[in-house]
C-alpha cells in the first residue's frame, strides 16, 4: 500500500525535480532522475520515467532532450525567464515602500520560480542612494485592501502619518518617485476634489463595505498622466498655467518631464518656451532653481513673485560679507 501511495506522488515529484534542478546548463539523464526519485523514497523503473516525461509534456511542461555527451533532459520554458526574474528582483530591491524584512521574503519567493542553479543569480543588491526604507510592516496588506476597495467601488478609512483620520473614495493607484500613492476623491473638507496619499504612510486601512464611492463624475474627467506631470514629487499647491523658457540643450529634459503633447515654441535666439499646468510648490521652485538660470519662469506674475521671494530668502541665508 505504501508503495502505491509513493507511485501516486511520482509524477508530481518528477515535475518538481525538473523545476528546481534543471535549466539550459544543467540537464539530467534518466538514471539521474531515477536516483533522485529513489532518494525521496519513490522507487521506479527507468523505462517508466520516459512515460512520465511524456505525461508531463502533455500537460504543458516544455521538457527538452539534448542528446550526446553532457546531454539529458531539462525544463526549457518557465512562467518567467531568468532575465525577467532579475528585473523583478531589482524592482523589489529598489522599492523603498517595502520594508527590508519583507524584501527578503519576496525575493525568496521569486527564487522558487527558477532552478536552484539560476536562483543564485537572483541574490542581487540594488543600492538606492538616500532612500530609507519604509518601517510600515503592513504596507503590502494596505495595498491589497486598497485594490479591493477600488475593484468593489467602496470607500476606505485610514489613519495618516500627519495624525489625521480620513475617509475617501479610492479610484486609482499610482507610482511616482519610488513611492506608491492612492488617488482618491474626498469631500469631508473644502474644497472637495481629487487628492493623493502615500500608501506607506497609511495605517489601519478599512474597506467600508456599506459606503459606495463618490465623485465618479469628477473622476471621469481625471487624467492621471496630467496629474503626475503637474505635481512635483507629489507635493500639492495652487495650480497655475506656467510659461517656462529654457536653453536649447534642455529640450529632451523637458520632454521627459512634461511629455510630447506640450507645444514647445522655438525662439529666434535658440531658446524655446512652453506653457503647462503646474501645482506650484517648494519642490517645483527648487526644480527651477536647480537648472542654475537655464530655466526661467515667464508667467504668471504670481509664480515669478514666489520664485523671487525664494531667491531673496536663499540670498539672505547664504550671503557672507567679505572681510
């Protein structure tokens, strides 16, 4: 009876051997496969393995035979190629909203999608300068709850890092600057409208099953790409149509930041300018200053005034009289 039970598990055990022990550079012969099965307490005749391999092929396993010296059977196709797994590992490593201990657990799971030999290549370290990782161990569960609320059209309540409790209608998730954001409609404070919240700064997230989402009419007019372009580092601020003038060498830089849909107007001296909506905040003004005079604000006057005030503040802070 025990032998019969072992035989029932043979096909599954053989499939697992192909998944974990074989790849293009590591092949196994039928005697080696039989030896591995016997090591698991599954006795088998070598000729039966040929039948088992055919059965695995019939259910979708791409098992290939290479003949000749050093040949053998190996699993040629997997759900993820090694290059794709490396990309996913790099993405997990660079996500600052994932706590360090959770990063290791996720990478260990990704390693299970490769052979043991290839899994060693997934032990990669991606260093992201100046980015402390989130200390919120519940962030992945928060993301799951938010997706549930979005998919079912229900409001969510949560506590935010600023010490306030919020109840909002979640509409979309966005990735920007290495952080995950919830795009939501709020009407508990004025003016009502679309807001964003950093996911790793949310806690005690609860899906409100009896409260359907609000603000659909406003959201139907919402464009996430436009929203992301005008919020620098996702900071809010009063919105203006800002005209920006740049030196010729910055054209590709501006296209990367604002897209190709913006109308870029060439000037006679080689400079160019364009007008785009911007939520004017400290990070936006700092972004302009960072180009060291190659970028100037042409309009409106309110934004010019704010930039000039920032310049005076910096000048008074860092000006030293010569002795």
